[in-house]
C-alpha cells in the first residue's frame, strides 16, 4: 500500500518548486528507468509492479529503495497517459559548467525554448550529434519537468543541461578564454535570414544559439552572436501563394547540428 | 446560439469515421483559418467571435457561412486546450496522385507514422523543402485528424498527402514509369545502418521512405527500397556507456530532406 505521504511527495514533484526544494525528479517507463538505474544517477526509490521487480532483480538493486505497487496505484502516481510498470525518483545532478570544454567543443544555447517536448527532443538531438553541453536561458522550460524527462528518452543521462542568464554565461566564457588563452568560439545564431547553413564554414568549436519558438533570438542574446545562419527554404508557393513561415525549433536544431558534423 | 445539431456535427468531426462520412475537417486558430480562407480549400462554415468577424470582414467572405459565437460556445466546440477566436469547417480535398510528377521529383513515403504530431511536423518539413507529395501507408495517422491539422501549421494547404497501400503505390508508379518511359526514381530507406546521408549521391528524383516510430520500415515496404541510408551518430557513450537508440522520425526526415536539397 502506498502511504499518503509518498503520494503527496510524488505528486508535488510535478511542480518545479518542489523539485528544486527536494532536489529530486521523476522518470517513468520500462526503457527509461533501467537506463537510469545503470547510469551514474542516484536513484532514491523505484515504484514498480511485482512483475517488473521479478524480471529486473539485478538492475533494481541500484536503487536505494524498492516499493512494489499495483497497477492501480501506479496509475495514481504516474503522469503518463498510459502508465508503464515502473517509476523512479532520482536526485537531480549538479553539473559544474566546464568552460574549457565548452570553449573547445560544440554546445547549444537555448534562448527561451518554452515547450517541454521541444526541449526533450533537442536534448536527444544533442546526444545523437555528440554535443555534451546545452545551456538554457533562465526563462526556458525546466529540464527536470516530467515532459522533458520523458521526451529526452534517456539522453538526459548523457547530455549536461545548464541554466544561465545569457550575460552571465558569455561573460564567464570570455573570462576563461582570456585567462587560459583559449580562442573564443564562434557564436552561431539561427535566423530566418543569414548565411545558408550549407555554405557556412563551421569553426572547430562553437555555440549554436536557438531562439524562442515565437519570438526567435531575443535582443539580450543577439549581441553575443558572431554569425547569423539560416536554413534555406525550397517552399511551395504555388497554391495559396505563401510558403511556410518557419521550421520548428527542434527541427532547426537538428539540421544545424547535422551540418556542423558533416563539415 | 449554437444549435445542438451543429455541436454534434462539430464534435463528431473529431473522429475519422465521421470526417470520412461528411468529407469535412476542422481547422482552428487565428493563423490557420485566415490561411485556409485564402487558399483553394472550400470553407463551409466559420465559427468566430464578433471581434474576429469584425476584424476579418474581407477574408471571412470566402466562407459559405459565418456563425458568430461567444468565447464560451467556442470552448465547447474547440479541441484545443486554449481555444482561439475562430474555428472553420472545410471540405476534405481529393487529390489525384500525379504519378508523372512523383517520378520526376522528390516525395516522402511514410511507412506507418502513427503519431499525429509527427505527421504534422513532417508535413511542415516537406513544405519547407519543396516536397509536394507525401504518401502515407494505410496504417499511418490520418491527415485530417485535428492534431495533424494544427501541427502542420498551414503546410497542409500546400502539401498533398495521399493514402496508399505500399504494394498498390509502387505498382502504379512502375506502370506509369514503363508506359511513359520515365526513369524509375531511387527509393531511399532511412535505417540505423546504411550509407551515410552525407556521402549519399542523391539522384535528381527519389522517394524517401520513413519508418514507423517503433518498428522502422516494415518488411512489406522494405522490398521496394533501392538504397539504405542512415544519419551517422556522434553520440556520447562516456557515462552510461550507451548512446541514443534513434532519432525521432520527424527529425530524421528533416535531416534527410536537408541533405537532398543541399546536394
């Protein structure tokens, strides 16, 4: 039987405020939870059906606590439409920003990505293309939001997502670049106008800035951009006389990352 | 006042069965409905607030019927979480497949894309990259599903989406290719293994086959593939020892389309 206090804790973790307070997040499902248990993440509690626990004795040992629940109980604590057999609570990891690594590699800066599904998909794309660091502006969706966790499909266990104010982030980077004599990387901004991504000669290290879904890259961030890039459209304007306005933020991220890796 | 019969009709159109029976679909929102009204689509009825009707007198004329509704009434007929000021019912267009055009250009074949959001995003990508025809296998999400309509963001007014059994589609194409002496196009299948998309020499015409979200390209379709292509991963395997399994279907579509257009 699930105690009332456990149900209250689990439900409270759907809110950012309580995730921050407890330093915990929730992950669900038969794919994600085993990945989480095998990772360096600290899993506090696993709530699972008897079935699942029997079939996963070995991995389940990585959790500090195991609680057997009925499917009915699971559906009460799950935030999925179709609850799966297992749900876990884990500690939110604290990553220090490795400025030297950022200066020498490719990273993403998300300037206010608000949709949790988009953020999750972008984390998955970063993982695919070997981008280890994502820096989110402070008004982006929160990375430990259950929707982001589920949409990232385990990539959240490999990609480090940081939250910084743009001013703060670029200033830190500049300082380390000067102190350590590491060249400052190119800052590519994705716009509707700019150099075609197909013609851009991507530097060996850089930061790709992706704008907010509705308003794009904001003024506060724009001043740090060293090169504006764009994904050319080959749109059909034959019937309604008007082509598409833009690509979804995650789609744009994927195409830019693919071009960086190709070149 | 909205009559009961109108509410019943509107609600029934959330189901594929009734959309097919009436030959109608629903589009919502202040961006999409005006685009729809300006297009060649036949708009039967526009349900909108007084405000909206006043501000859009000119475009609204393109609808056969205009009904003024309160915000409260709108929220009862809308399938959006946050209903917007306007909703329209339009006739589902019937597109004949132009096999000659398909033989000479790029098209997409979706082998069981089930998620309406993915299908909508793929339609938007096709529009961006000037791909006029999408052929869906009969078990794909239905294109006039409200979620697909909204996710396509107007691209549905430009891209033609057809539904065909794979056998039927490729047989038709072959026949026209032989009769008209038009070279049969390359059929590219997106797999986890194959020639890198960055190294593929894309032909001047082709069909890009995208697999189902869970099971990829199925046997029934695989036999038509002439070249297997893949998006190379640069994944991080440093911490959990395992990289990402795959990219989302829409993301993969975007990257392949971008590469086709680049080359």
